[in-house]
C-alpha cells in the first residue's frame, strides 16, 4: 500500500508508472452487469436486503455450481457477503474465539493474518515453497496444528503465487484438518481465472468446508464490494446472525447487478478476458526468467507471478522501492505476504496490457543491468 501510494504520487508529479503491483483487473465491469446496476438504481432498489443476501442471488449462485460443476448446493447454504473480505471476516468470526489460532501458509494473502489479529486470534504461519506448489499438504497440517488451532486457510488459485491445490491434495488437507476436529476455509476468489489446469470447487469434496468466492476478480466487480460464501448447513444460522451485526446486509445495487454475472452474454465477455490474462502470463513469464528471476512453479491461475529474485537482490523490499524510483515500475515485495524467503521474492501482477508489460520489462531489464 505504501508502494502504491508512492507510485500514485510519482504519477501525479508527471512520471510514467507501470503498475504491476495491483491485484485488480484493468478491465471495467462488463456492460451487462453495469446496466443491471443502473436499472436497479432507476427502480429505486435501494433498501437493505436480508443479511444473507437476495434469495434470487443465492439461488443464482447455487445454479452456477450446478451449471459449471454439476453440483447441487442448497441455496440456504449460500451467504452473500461484502466481497470475499466480508466472507473471510464472517468465517473467522464464527469459527474462532480470542486466544485461538489458525494455520496460514507463508506466503499468503496478507489480510487474513490481520483479520485474525483484530479478532485476537493468533495466526501460525507455515513456510511453504515450490516443493508443495506454495500450498498446504496434509503432512504440514499435522505438523503445525496446535491444541488451540481451530481452522486452516487455503486459497486456490493463490495470491501471491498463482498456484492451485490439486484435487487429491485438497482432499488430503481437508482430511488432516478434520482429523484435528478443525475447519478448512477455502478461498476460491480466483476461480475462473485458471489457465491450464482442471478447475474444480472444493465444495465437490465435502459439504463441511467453508468455501469463499467473490464477484471481484473473474467477474471484474472489485468496487461493487460483493462476494459469497458457502457454509456447512449447521453454520447457516450463526453466520446469518453475525452478518446481521457486522454488515447488516451486502450492498443491494451490487446484488441486483451480480444477478446477471452468470448470464451467457456476460460470460462471453469474461471468457475473452481470461484469454487475455493467459496471453499476458505467457508473455511475461519467459521474459522474467530471461531477466534472471526464477519461477520454479508455473503459475496456473489468478494474475500473479511470484518470482525468486535471489540472483538479483537479497533485499526485495529495497529493490522494489529503487525500481519504482529509478524506472517507474511498481511491483510488490515478498514481505507483503509473509516472512519466509520474503527478501528474495517479488510478486508481479499481470493486470496490465501486453504493451505495458513490454514497457515494464524494458525498464526492469535495464534496471537489473
Ligand atoms: C486471496 C484473496 N482473498 C480475498 C481477497 C479480497 O477480495 P474482495 O473482498 O474484493 O472480494 C483478495 C483480494 O485481493 C485476495 O487476493
């Protein structure tokens, strides 16, 4: 965030900046979704909805799982939330008490450990590397679980690494968590943004997981603040009660807009974007390797490349600052995602056009030289 602020300041002063630090697609929300939002406003749909969301949106989300994954989900288990962020807060709120702990991978999405901290929950950071695709495997759960641990959190595809958890490994992780009488929270926010791997949902493996998703990334609705979570049946009521108290309801206009997110016309637009992300990844990856970065695991999803920069620097934080000041390219240092080998990693977001990536690579290569 500091880096982003600095990048914006330099930009305001007239410098040309290439933004490879932001985790947000550069596309505006697809037109059919925007139109549905405008229509909802015109029809004055401006009141609160139920805390768990519009029944028709919960049904549309359940239908989405049937169409895409051939999976029957009771819409009662679907809770609409203010982004995946709202879902993460709800999940941790209902599963933990102050003094408990949760297991996270290091590196992982930084807000999770901060949400835990706000709740007085200790996060145990488990170092993961290329050998496990930067993800949990069952044995790591057994090794790091403590008496006060209540849940483990995973994201597939992951931020910052773009790696997936293969179906069998997810099943193993789930079993290991279950053996400890804990809960598995699976963040599928980058679902749909998967390039050359089989897509599945963890919901197909068990009804006992908390599975989080969002309209932010694949559906390109970051600023609308809307997502969802599918919870085990016995948690529906408690999640409802906590949602009533923390959020009252997810944003109404966004919910009406999201209703058309699953329509075939919208999906056609979104699928074209997926193809563009894949093209960007395929463009950037070999150029980064040529420039001296090591990328031991091919990122198969999201829009991130987590690169080992040990051949270039052992202080990635300072390096990203210098790169921004000297060449006007903003990338995220590893320290944002944890501590494990953070000084020798950086994250590149390919949320910019191939032309911009080209400009960034010229500057990065010159900077390294
Ligand atoms: C892994 C992961 N989870 C959750 C979020 C939160 O997303 P939102 O609240 O916009 O749905 C992000 C945002 O970047 C993310 O990368």
